[in-house]
């Protein structure tokens, strides 16, 4: 582990200035960054501790819930306004990590956590995310956990955040020290630059998230399937928000985790439902639309089936379809 | 009597307050820190190692490669850093030594190794044509061919399981300090006496020159039984540099240099009469071997010892791959047991005989391989106690017959069985002049309750309260005793502890009855009762405390005793309920009952904890646990507890543990047998059998992940 400098600024301006140093990184909960540094998967010359910034509040005002970047996962999950108006966000958080980690981890860092791809985390293995151009062993290697959507010949690593999938389903906006970024534009697919995971600039600080309170978001739910009951990343996850008029789908958001290289929204699947009745047929068609562009590898083809089953199960539960 | 009672752990407070000092907690003046550099190819040669950048890191004292590492040999293991040859991925290719662990790690990250790689073989499927039968790995009893010919029903199925890693929560650690040609090592060791022998042999010094300490262990599961090459290298480095040296392995490093459970394939053929009586049992297996060892550790003991079958054939084949050498890992017989107990379930459906009844019909009091009678076996009681507690008689055998909401409910069972070690052991018990008691023996508490049980044994033998007894373990300065492996600690060492305590009692009683100053003077020694820290006359009208007798005597009374015990075989029956959501292939284990014959139960709390622990490991083994190897590089892809999945609390239901609790008459350990490994063995098969009952789907490849149930 390389030596690094440590600073604990008291305001956003100082934090952003300090983070302008090359090789600097913000730290909040540290639940991912410290692992990466200890494992040698990532190293930084300067660590900027932002826990002293006043960015931990959760407030509802003028039809918008604003969640500070330093709010802890456990606090957001338990917040009455979140539970009432954004159930999918609370559920996604409670399905994440363990209580100990949720008590430590900040939501701003959560959406920036790095993939759990074993090749990425192993300092003894090549990886295009770590060293662009060095090669991706997952393409032909062990890829049971890898993406079937949004991959490229350079990277098929899955984005691990549950919260990000939920935020995408409720039309969140990312607030930074310098701009507002619609959540849908925040993460990027790997393409030829898998080391780039978001549109954040160097030293740009997430200060929080804004989420509109809508009838759509109020009827939302998260389903996470994984290989053990808890403390485990998604094999497949689905977030759904549904606004019905009678038996007709007035509006819908369908976003997915565990299957894609970034938090994945499927407009095609939504279009298969919007303005139509919620039936076995339309749900099946939504699932098909979701996976139409899926690319499978040696060990992850089951995800194409499983994600459709998850979508089917979740929509039936949420929509009351038998 | 405290033996048998659910006495709380005597070391619990030390562990939760941090008073318990583990190997990695040892920090010595002037100590250096060693850090390993692990290779990144599985087969080939090291062509060069560039250490310039590593040496430039402040605090770095030395960087060892194959060119300058201390020369060492091991009669047990392939010794890295002695040449350029690479035999497995993650082999030690360099060691950095610095004044802080961070410096040593930073230097290690800067060592540049270049290789001449060759294509490795990573999994059994890569080398099917190279499968062979090592010496002494085939057992034939009776005439299996004739037995199969005489069968009215036959089942033949193939089963497979992946490699597994031990993953004790305490990482391996070693701290070595030399004083001339005397070596002291704080080692995460399941056997300090064995470790002492290994260090002495490696450095060609007398065994008495080596002291090994392991007072506490955070688990081991077999992985801490041998002394691995990294510990010998660390000690050699300490000697060469003239300073104490500490090495603590990272979690990832523990996936290549401290062994694992081998990848395993097996074919089980059962022949039976219509009434369920077995006529033949043929068990063929293939396990992964390494380039440097053909030792194998996943043995087909269950097929040879568990059921009445006149014709048995076990054949344990191996195949050499470019992977590390495997070793014993928690319940090594579990791998083959899974095949046998699943095949029996399959046979029960073919015959239309209840799985418990099928096992009862093949029950035996004699070892079917040797014809010898078991000294004690209450397996039939286990079937009855377990089945009754579980409610097995209410089971509708038809697969898919029970549904609750979205989920199918299934009930499955399996026999559990594992043999245990018994190694000659000795122990010292000393009563001090103030009446307090100290017992020392060079065995270990691997985390299962040895401190507690020996405290009970000594307290009972002497008739003193538990808090008057202190037990010390894990130091080769104590009388030599057994390795804590193969479920053998209690079975091996209890007899010696008890004998030493009884000898001390006899001596103290003699001091009392022979001294005119004692109220017990003149009474026959054999009639004296000892209880609650007192010596009583037979009618309890006269008494004197141990403390008073010892104070008058003015000197300690001490005895060291030795004892041997017989190996044994502890069995049981496990019953599980699963719920399977067919929409997602999701399996939950919702109920577990186990009934066991472990001889006398020394402590119902710690023994019950063994059952909970075993069941928990079994759930993990069944549903999630596996090491993922990249087939092209033979490198572990999931070397951490984030992606090497083990069961967590939410995966584990309430588990009911029931004990027959009848002493084994031949056991010198107060009738106790070794037990630790038994309650894992049947759980994976029982869960698989329950999944079949729930869904009609039979999965024969572990683990039963949801993709296999869609």
C-alpha cells in the first residue's frame, strides 16, 4: 500500500480544491475505497476526507426529496419520507451489504463503487478498467456474474450498486459542486474506455441527489436475486415503478441491476407496457424487449432467463396480476 | 459434575475483550515484517525478477527471490523460492522484508517478475485421459460384480463438487524469533508439537530448541494443521537477518499457499434387493492432485464403514493438475459422503421405500470392511430421535406434493458420519499451595471449546469449582499432546487430563488422611469424597478444604499423565426442510434437526454449537460455497469473502441438536468420541434430497445455485 496524504476539509470549496491534485480521491464511508487500496487494485496519493462537510441531510421540500451525499445508507433506508414516497430506494438499500456497512457507507460513494469483477479486483490479472488496453480475461474466462447488457469487447463487468438502480427508476438527479446531472446520464457504458464509469470530472464532488415525489415513484418496488440470503451483490435485480389508471399502465419505469455494465433502464420494456393493460402477455413482451439486445458468454446465459422471471414476478406482485 | 453441563466458554471473556492474544498480535522489539509476492502464472518458469524499485522503498531491508532466498527443504511440501519452476498460480515468487508492514507491502507491489509460461491444466475436465489410480487407493470387499448381478434394483449416478478453501476467520500468521540456535515461533497452528518437529527438521536443530505457541486460534478447518513453507521461509529470514520477523497472510494469499479441498467427481453404484437390502456398493472417485504431490484427502470412508453391504468397491483415482496441493478440509469425508447419501435417496425413490427406513434396513453394528464390531453405535436411535423431532412421519413422499404460496416445500434427510483421530497425549495438572489448579497440555483450542471442557474435566476429577481451575494450551513447553484435527482433540487428550487430575486428587487426599493435623486423619483414602473444593469423610461429618490441606503441605502437588485412545466413528441423522421458489430457482433452508451419537457429550453447549456450525457450513457447501478457477490461467477468481460465499445468519434457520449421549465404553476420554466433523457431512445431501422432494429436480453438481433450478 502506497503512502498517501490525508486532508479533512470543512467546506465544499476546499474539498474540491484539494481534490484537484492529480491522484486525489474523496473518501466518505470508505467501505469500498479502503478495500481497493489495501488489495492493490487502486492507489491514490491524496485522500480527501469529506465526512466533515455538511452534506448528510435528507429533506422533502416543494415536491422534491433531497438526499445529501453523506447520508448513510441506513439513514436513507429508514427515513419516513423515503419509505413513503420512494419505497424502491429504501428497499434497494435494505437489500444492500450488511447493517454494519450500511451504517458506514454514504450514498454518494455508493453510486461510485467499483465492480466486484474478480479480475478487476485482482492486482495480478490484466483488466481494461484498471489498465486500458491490457485485456479483459472475463470475456473468455469466468463470467457467470457478468453483464449481458451494455457490454463491449473491452469490458463486461457489472455495476454493483443496488441504490443506483433504484435512483434510476425514480428519475433522480445527481447534484455536484458544479452542475445537475440526470441520473440516466450519470453512468456510462464501457465502450472502449471501461475505466470511465461516470461523467464526473476529476475532483468533481457529488453533493447529493434530488428525487421528485410522484405517484409513479410512490408505487415502486425492488426485487433482488442472489446466491445467498443477504450480504451479497445481485445476480439479477429489478426496480419497477408503476402508475396505473384502472387496468392500464399509465406510466412505468423498469431498471435493472446485476445484468448490465451500468444501472440499466429499458425504454423498450417500458414501451411494451405503457398505455397497455398489465397482463401475462404484456409482461412477457416487456421481458422479451428487455433482453432483445442481450449478449451472453460461457457462464451467464441464465441471466437472460432469470431477469425476465424477476421482471415477471415483480410486476405481478406490484400490479396485482395473478 | 460439570461434565455434560452447558458450561459457558471459560475463554469467552478474553476473546471478546481482546485479552486473548493471537499469533498476529505478537509484536517483538526490532521486529521486521515479511510480505509475499505471489506468482501470476500456473505453469512454467520465472525468467527474471526485478527488485530494484522494491528495494528503493524506504524501510525495505531485503527482497528475497529464488536467487537469494534461504535454502530450505521440506519433506511434506513443495518449497517455493528454491528454483525457477512454477507449479501453480499464486506460488510465492519473492518476499519483501521491511520495518513496517505497509512498506513491505508497497515494496511487494513493485517487484516485477517475468515468466516463460506454459499452458496449465486447471480442472479435472482438462485432463480426463490422465486420470490414474495411485497406490493403496482401492478397496474391494466381497465380490462387487456378483453383488451387482444379484441386485434387483440398481442406481448409478455421477456427482461432482468444486474446490473449496478453508477460510478460517483468523488469517494465517507466523512470528519467528531466534536466540542463537533456539527458535521461538508464534504460529497459527492446529498442532504445536507437529509444528515444533517441522521447524526443527527444516533448520536441523534439536526439537527441544524449538518452542511453538498457539494459545488461541480463530478456526483452522485443517488448513492450519501443517506448517506451510511461508512459515519456514519467514523463520529462515529472521535467522538470516538476525531480527524477529512477522508474516501475516492476506485473505487472497490464503487461496494458494495453505491448501484447499480438491475438486471431486464421483460415481456411485448401488445394487439392492426389492426390500432395500444392499447387495453391492461401488464408489469410484476422481480428485485433483498437484504436480508435486499425489496425496489425496477426500476419502470414501462412508462407503466402507457406514452400511451393511457384503460387496463393496471403493476406488479413489487422481489426476495431476497445475494447481496447489490439496489437503484435509473440514470434514474431508463429506465430499464422497454427498454422493453416497444422494444415491441412497435416489434408490429410495426407485424402491418406493422411505429414505429413513432404507437406511435402517442397511444398519450395521459391525464395520462392513473389517468385520469388527463397533464399540458403540446408536445410529438407529439417531434416526428415531431425529425423525420424531422433525415430524418426518407426516411426510408425503411424492415430489412437489407440498406448496405454500409461491414456494414448494421439501423434506430431506441423510445419515451423518465421520471418523475421528486419537493420538497419544499427555497433560500436567498442578495444585498450588493456595489450592488453585493449573493444567497444561500442548494441544490447542481451535475455537470449539477445549479450554472449557478441560476445565470441567479437571474440576470434576478433583472436586473443585470451575473457577479454581485454569487451563493452558498451545505451547510446546507443556506436555506433548494431539494435533487439533480430524475431530481428535477431546478424544485424544481428555484421558490424560483426567488421569493427571485424579493423580493429584489421590496425592492430596493422602496428604490429608496421613496427617494428624487434618480432621480427616486416619480415614481410608479411598472413602474420601471430594466436592466443592473440600475433602469430606464418607458420612460428611468431617471435612477439610483443599486449600487448607495444601497450605499445611506448603508445596504444590503435581502430576503428568499420558493416555492413548482408540480412533472412533461418530454418526447421526440430519433432517432438513427447504422452500424452493420455482419462479427464481431460489432455495431457502427453513428447518434443521440433527440427532447424534458422539459417545458422552462433554458440554451440551459447545457440542450443540458444533452442530450449528456444522449445519451452517453444510448449508454453504450445498447452496453457494465454491472456489472459482479461471480455466485458462488456473488462478482463483474469487479469493475473498465478498465473492467466495459462505452462509450468513439469514441463510441459517433454527437448528435443533439432539444427542443420544451414551458413553462409548472403549473411549478413555470419559466415554466421549471425537465429533466436530460429523454434523457437516450429511447436510449437503439432505438439502439436495429435500430439493428433490420439493420440486422433483435432482441436482448432482454442487453447489445448488439458482441457475441450476430454473
